[in-house]
């Protein structure tokens, strides 16, 4: 049995990787105000996400199962076809300004101006390009089995002016900036190194990695755009653009081509496969240049330490909880109820209870009432009191007071 898509599931894996991996270095390029690089990341990631979704939904079928998504998908393809070369152009333009020892963006106003120019190339130009494709769009879209939706562009001479030539023009302008950057670098190497040493947002290694990325992208996308022109010319007959009504007659129709049908044409295979694989290649190429750089490895270590510290902190809390439970368990096991005191440990001092009172008469004739207490043992039995001798003590006090009174007188 013949396999419908020999690249499945390899292509969805690579497409999803091309969506995720370029987003990793996005933060530090955004903080460095590298707008061209940020736009390159954005468009390459969006384009790969679009290809990933299409490769999953239309694997083994060519049904019109999501017409609204197809309308969005073909416009993402058309916009990304010029947005990625335009982003590369912005990168090379910035590198040329650095190599010619022009201030990249010294003040905040200059930074905003540079971002505005990059936005015109990377946002406004793709939007206008996508809108102009309606002029040569014969019907709503085509669906190719295993590939998904694709723009249905009428093969006329106007197609090459409005669509095919723009990636080539952007690639050639970017190549001119790249050559000028290399020449300026060779002429002013000393000033270039001193300028980069004072620029915290752009290091020497990042500069050359950006230049290598742009050169590689030029070498890939520009020849591909020229190849697509040749495929369109040789694959089908170029017709004249008669009128607006003729081009958009029955515009709402959708043409569906099963994989068994469109894979019979080598031109269709070359055009569709090259179109989707070059997008994945651009994303993975960007990550290859910036995903293993020094600053990237530094951020990876920071993320790893953060993740491990969070995991270790949770384990410590669990261990502490288990340790507290063990301590409480040991205390419960060691606790015994205290025994009652033995009779030998009872205090020997007896308790006393009042048993009455006695009246004692002193020598001077005065009388005093004294309470008598009887000691009680532990079994509440009374013990007979011992005799009390009170006369002697009272009489001695009275005599001493009398003698002291006579002496004073």
C-alpha cells in the first residue's frame, strides 16, 4: 500500500519545533530593541504553526472541513512569504548601520524611529501584499491532500508582478546591505570593535551571528523564489489577465485535490514541498544560530536552577512535615501516666483540726482564751494533744513589764 505522505509524522514534528524553538531567544532580542530580529521570530513561528495545524488536519484527506481556518491559513502563507525576507532585510540594514559606525539607536527617539521603519517593512508591507493578491486570486482556495489549503492564484503575467517578484526584490536588497556591511567592517575594523564594546545591547558574537543568519536566509529564500517562478512558468501555461469579472467568476468555489492526484505532477510536488520545508528550515536555522549562544546557555542555566530550586523547596517542606509527624509519634509512645505517690513520700507534717479552746489565767488576774488544735493522721484519726504550759510564759512577760515600768518612773 502506498503511503500518502512519506514525511508524516516527521514534518509535523519539525513544524512544531520551528514554532516553539525561535520563541526561546525572543525575550533578550526584545529587550535589546532588535525589532528586525523580533519580527523574524514572529513570522517564522506563526508560519510554522500554520503548517503544523494543516499537516495534522489534512493528513490523508482533502476535505473542506474548516473553511474559515482555510481563509486565515492562506493569508498567513501569503504574508509570511514576504515578511520573512523583509525581516532579513531589516536585520541587514541595521547591521550595515553598525558596520558603518552609525549610531544604532542612541536616544529613545532614534530607537522608535528604527522600530517604525522596521514595522513598515515587516507589518505594513505584508498586509498590503496580502491585500493585492485578491487581484489575481481566481477562487477562494485550493485544498491539497496531506498539505492543506493553498492560495488559488490565477497564473497570469500580473501574478509575477504582484506576487512572485517581491521575495526576489527583498532578497536582492538584503544581499546588497550584507555586502556593504562586510566591506564597512573590513575598512573600519578598529572603530567597529570599539563601538561594539560600548554597546551593551549588541555583542560582537551576536553581530556576526545575525550576519550569518541573514546571509544564509538570502541564499535560501531568494533562489527558492526564483525557483518558484520557474515552476509556475514551466508547470502551467501563463494566460492573460482579461478582466476583474473574468478572474473572479465563481469566486466562492473550493477545489480539492487528493494526494494521489497532485503527487502525479513533479512540479506540484517540488513547489508544495519546497514551500513548506523552507519555512521550517528558516526557523530551525535561527535557533541554531541563537539557541546555543553564550547568553542562551546562561538563561538555560538560570531556568534550570529556578526549576530545581522550586522542586527542592517542595521536598524540604514535605520532609519537614514527615519529621514533625515522627516527633509527635515518638512523644506519644514515650508518654506514660504518672503513678500515685507512695505512703513513704507523704509529708510527715500532720494535719490539725480545731478541737476547742482553753482559758488561761495569768498572775496579774487577766485571762486569755487559747484555741487548741489536735493533729490528724492520714486516716482521719485524732491524736490526743500534748499538755500546754502557758502560765510560765505569761507570768514572765508580766513581771518584766512591771520591772521596766518602775525603772522608767
